[in-house]
C-alpha cells in the first residue's frame, strides 16, 4: 500500500452512468490486476474503493459507475483536480495458474478490472477469451478495448439488444477454456460458480471501512477461514468460497 | 523525557498518542507503513475468551463526518492472540502494548485478563464494558455502575497490570459509572466508546448495516467526547484516556485540556493510515503556537 | 391531500416539515424571507412561565458538521408570547403552530400549557423535558421515566390539545422514558433534543461557551437521531416526531422510514434560512427517485 | 436580508494577518454602513460574519483579519471562487444624528466598517475626523483610504512606532466633534465610553449562530431590554449600553 497524490488527466462519460477517469501519479504499488485504489473525496468521510482498470507508465485508469454520493462527486471532478489515493490494495488475480486458454467473465461494472488482467495474460502469451454481460446495448463499454488487446470477445445482453441474448452463463458453452476469472454482481458470481467447468478466481465486493485490512469491516467466511475482502481479497479462489446463504 | 511524554498509570509514554482498539489490528499491518515505535502505545483489537467471527456484513455505514461500524468483536480468541499475534507484534514493536479485552460474562473478562496478565509485552489492560455491537454483553456492563464495578473488581483480582475501564457514552450518567469503577479498583478510565447510530438505505429501505445499528465514530462525535472527558476527569482521581473523533494535534490538546492524560485515535486511522504518525510530528509546532511547553502540564488545564 | 401530507395527532399537516423550536423564533422573522405557510407547521421558541434572558455569552461554539448552543431558554414569558408574539405571528401564518414549553417544576409546565391551551392558534403542545442548558430543570425531567411521566400527566390535565413530549438523547434507555410518557397520556413523542457537547478554545484554554457545556446539534448527530427514532417508534403506538441533524429531503425520508410521522429541522435553519422551503420543494423529486408515492406510506417502513 | 452568490474579484494581503477581499454580486440589501455579511465556507458548519468595508456598484469590499479556521480559509481563496453570502445583516450606523463634525474611532480590525461610514458622512456634507488605533506601525491599514475620502486622519500606535504614541483615547483631546462612531475591541469601547464627551454609537462583536436573529445566540442586555447583536445590533447607542461586568 502507498498513499500518494494523483492528478486527473481526463474524466469522460462512457454510458449513461459509467465514467472513465485517467489520473497521473505514482502507480508503483499496483502490482497485480484485480487490485483496487481507495480515494479520498472532499466532504465524504470514508474513502471510495475503485477497482483498477489499467495502470502503466504512471497513468492510472479507473472505470466507475455512478451509484451514490462518492461516485456522483467523482463524475463532476474536473481535469487537474488532485486526489489523495491509497494504491496497491487487495491481492489481485493470480495469472500463474491460468493455463493456456483463460476465460474472463465480467458483468456490468465488474468488467473494468478484467482489462488489466487480459493485458497481462496476453503479454504472458495466453489465448484470452472474454465474455462481457450487460443489461442492454446502451450499457455496453470496453468491448473494443478488449478486442484491441487481441482477446476474443463475446457480449451478452439480458434483453438481447446486442450479442448473445441472456446472461454470461448463456455464452459459456461456446468457449473452450482452461481456467476462468470473473468479477461482477453476486448473483452472476453464484451462477458462474455452478456453471463453470474448471477452477477459477472470483472478485468480491463489500462495504469497506478502511480498505487495507485494519477494521475488519468487510470480513467473510471461507473454507480456509475468515478473510478480509479488502486485504485477503477481493479475489478468492473458487475452492475456498463459502456463499453467505 | 521529551515535551510530549506523559505517565499513564505508572508507565511512561513517549507521547500520549494511542491508536484505538479495532482501528489498528494487532499492529503489525501498520508497521508495514511506518515505524510504529513512534507511538505512545496502541490498543490492540478487542480480544475475547473464544474466537469470534463477529456480525454479518455489511458492517460499515458512512455518515456525515463519521462512520458506523458493527464488526462485533471479530478476533481469534485470547489463546491465538498470545500464541500468534503477540509474537508477530514483537518483531515490529518494542514498547508495551495496551491489551483490549471484551467479554459476555464477568468470568470471561477475568479469564482473558488472567491470560494476558502473563504476557510481558502487555503494559495495560483496557477492559471494554461498552461495545455496542454484541448482544447480551459488552455495553450492558457499561450502562450500570454495579455491573461495571463487578467487572473491574473481577479483573483486578487476576492481574497486577494497570486496568483501564473503557466506558460507553450511551448513558444518562457516565460520571457515576466512572466513580463506581474507580471505587472497585480501576487504575484508569478510557472514554468515549462509540455512540449508538443507524443509517437506512433509501434505495432498499433497509438498514445499511446488517445488524441494523452500530457504533458511530469519527470527528462528528468529538464535542461529546470533550464534554464526557471533562466531566469524568473532574470526578475521579485516576487517569483518563480520552478518545472520540480525534484526528489532529489540536484535537489531542483539546482533549488533554479537558482532562485526558493520553488520547486514543480511532476512526481517523481508517481514513488516513498515517494519521497517528502525523499527529505526533505535528504536536511540537502546534504546542508552540498555543504556548505549551510540555504536554503533561496541560492535563485538565481548562480554566 | 397531497403526496406530502401526513396526520400528526389528529391534525393534518400539508407536509411533515416543521422548523424546530429555538431555530425559528416566533416565525415572523422568517416570514420576511419566504411565505412560511408552505411549512407543515413550526415549533416556536421554548416558552416558560416567566421571562428569561438565558445564559451569558458566548452561547455558540462551532463543531465539525454541527454546533453547540447554550442559549438557555431566552424568551419573553408565556404572557408576552400570548399578548405580543402570537398576534404578530397571526399576520403571517394561517396554520396551527406547535407551542414549545419548558419549565423548572411540574407546576411551571402545567401553568404555561394551561395558558397556551386557550389559544386558538396553537395546534400542539410540545413539552420539552430535555433542555440541556438550564440548571435544576429541563433535562432532568427527561432523564427519568417517572419525572417525565409526571410532567406529561400534569400537562394532560390542563389541555385538550395534543401533547408531544420532547425527549433528550442523553440517556441510557430512551425507550423506557418514551413508554412512560405514553402511559401517562402523551399524544406523541418528539426526539432527539441536542446531545451534551463541549469545546475548548486552545488560545484562551477556556471553554468556548460561557456555560461550559451546551447542546450539540447539526448534521453530525443525524445517525444518533435515526437510531433513537427507530427504537422509540418500534416501542410506542403514538406518533413520533423525528429530529436531529436533518438538512435535506433525503434526511426527512430516512427519519420517516425509521418511524417518524413528521420531521423537525433545527440547526440547518441557522445556516441556510431557506432550508425548510427548499426541502419541501425538493421532496417530490426525491420521492420519485426512491419510488415513493405518498410520504405517509413510508412512516416506519424500514424493512 | 438576502441570500446571493458572489464571485471573488481579488483577495490581497494588507498586513501580516489582515486581508482585503473584493467580491462582485448583488449588494442591494446592504443599506447602511456598519452592517455585516455572513459567508458560507466549505467544510465549516457556521457561516462567518464579516463587517462590510464598502459596497457600491455590485462590488462588496471586506477587510478581515485571520484569527481562526474560517478566516484562514478565506485568506487562501482564489480569484473566481463563488461564495454563498447572506447580505444586509444588522442595523448599521445611523448617520442622521451625527451633527456637522462626526468623529470615527476604529481599533485594529474594527477599522473597516468605518470606511463606508466615512464615505456616507462625507457624502452628506459633514466634516469627518478619524482616529485609527493599532499596536504597531506594521499593522496599520486603511489610513490612506480614509485620507482619499477627504477625512482628517490621526493614527495612534500602542508602541509609538507611528503617529500618536498610545491608545485612541490619547488622540481624543485634539479633536473637536459633535458625535462619534466606533468599532473595535471591547476594552477600547469601554475606554471610549468613559473618555468621550458626546453621545455616540458603538459596534459590538459576539459569537453568532445564525447572524439574522433566529437563534438568540448573541443576545446582550441593554438599558432598553434584551438585544440580539446580529439583528438589533451590532450598533448600539451609548445611552443604552449595559457593560457585562
């Protein structure tokens, strides 16, 4: 973990509620895809955890959805604004176990961290398939970005307005994969837990206090013991997950 | 003995800054961020007789200038604290630590304190009779002078280390509870634990926190802390450890003027992990600004 | 009957927004700023049997997300309120007003309420057993179920208007006090009054407030209000008027979900004199955002 | 009273701790010299009352001393910043009773409201004398501004580093006046209460809650009854003052 100051380079709207922010600053502590940063926002007490979409050459890219006061304020931030950011939080995805044909499955605002993961896997010489799930065509983002990396991309929309009609699980049968990585809403994670054929890694969300393991605000039970989503997670292996109900 | 040094129940502190229990784990994680030996000491995660997972999540809610937590005393239990956490701490902290203890029955408190009494690393026992997040215990001991006194007496019997009783602000008369603890042999009083608070999510119409209510902390509660520290410090002769919304060197001085011998810093650690180190660094200049030569001279110095 | 209307103790309110006592004078000064008939009603300045100057100054201290006041019930006394203030109010307010009453003995409360009972402009009597800023009275009635019940019963004897008892949050068990008031005949409960707070001036080393401590209010205390409104509303069958740090339409909805039938707005009026008007204007859009058709349907609606 | 938004035109340092801020906005509610405005400052709960130094052609001039968090933040404000301001607060000075030769006596940060008063009195054709008191030469401000209006100005410094050595009362005997107006620290006001030969008006300070008469936070006792410094004051007539001790 490192505390440092970032300056906003740009902050653009991708869909009705999703924004992309690029910031310049010290990204040296961001060592794995799937990690997150925790941002101090003027006027709000708790920092806001946002997953890292990309991190390279002192530029940090975040894609976030406006869901509350914090992200509302982020969406209004102007270029040049300086932000106090804790970087390098969370364990991130482990790419060493992916095999030759990893599959990445993202739903909605769970898509962004998979971008940096795809980049890393491709750099490691692996053949990356990506399934992205959205409610409807208007909500799609990042499809072209994954294609530009050289990944095979399938998009599923719940209303069938684009790509495969249905959920990400409906697109699963067409792909041949050695391992999978996923991030998205909990119902999707649960469905994938059942529908997937291989081992894999899941990224979880929880309301956090500190984001760096101090407060036990985001603990969960796993087969291997109690884990803090912010510090021991947010990525858990399929085999250790204990669903809450 | 520097300008910042104080004496807490017979043990010297290089400075009065103490990260509060539940916001600093067992210390070694913050040791990755800075040398935690700069602290006066710190109060480790509330420890119970048996291991506890605590409450279901969500356990955290945001508030204006503060937050609510309902962690519910998650901890590995006193045996593992002694066998695993303290040895890890020893590698990065060469001072005495304050052991924070909770329980659900008087015997639990005594059991846990007796175990910790044997540990040379432990300087003080901070006995929490004020946790708002556990049912059938915790806070109920701290809302009644007789029950608080009973816990105090039971703990005093099993330890020779200084015993500091941590009190709840969610009471009509905190002074009577502090006096009862003093009469039962407490060596110090620490206050305030969190206020009971609640938030409701307007989208889901459900409480934000799974446990419905939780403990409200953060700078929002600072004026309540000042008032209670002032009243208790003027009513007892044992040292008072002040806490509640402290996040700056100025806040530390204000609580000490109100009567605190040392000051715990809680929620602020979660927002700014370096805040305790920064407060310690800031103190000399802030003391100069307000004409204070030595911190120990201002304890209870409000006119 | 619009989307915002509620019923408070048998009297209709166009909306649940009620400026709180002590932050809105006797109303006519705000009537210079906007038409105060847009309000549900308002609770006028705490009125006592005899005129009072109140406490020495300074009476105000700033806090993080809030403020402390120690005004001490400055008011011209009930005779002058009736002969001078109510006639002035009549010219600018054509609704029933909530009369806020304080006292130092049970008979004081009864005396003042009996006088105000005769006034056709008065819709409700809000009986404050929770003022933290007066010695030998006020809050002491509100920290004890028997004393609160005694005041309630004495007031109920001299009036046919709905009696709402205003409770202090500075207690161990607010639910038992609310229940005692209900059993003694109270028609409603309003809460929370201010928390006891204190600030110290680092330059002078003196309390900021001449009276040392005062009542802490403002958005900082909102989570405490939500928690207490929730607990009291779940324990009594009479309406609860919620207050404590409310400053937005969202806050109003949150307190109503917790169990409030109407909502008082206090300190926010002092920072933004138009806040009550703005909240009333904002409510319909905020209700739409959260799928709420009629405010009265969400009272106590937290799941 | 009016609530409106002002934009900072400039914000310059006059002495080590005193700043002058000019703001553009609607000043129509500022009707008398000696009134004040109440400024909302980001991150602070209570507004900050600042006396009006001048108000003309939609430009508001404030001179303020950095004494705490609020004024520290004001001193750091940049040109173009927008501020939420309540204007037209307080009664202000009554110039109708001044006679032909009014004397204005200001001490330290009590000097600024006398500027607009001097301007008004001079516009009314009166001969204005001004006594300004400061601790030391380095703390003097506004002397030239009063001279530029055409007022006779005497400066007193406590350490004798400029002008008359001593307090404003030490400069009093040299002036012939029909009435006086004063603003400054309470010990100075008390000294003037005794040392002055005529009737006069005193401007008082008190910690305020609202600044517009709602909260009774700043009440004081006077011979004519209880008054709110913010609404019935800040200016009281000599004859009604009851000193607190």
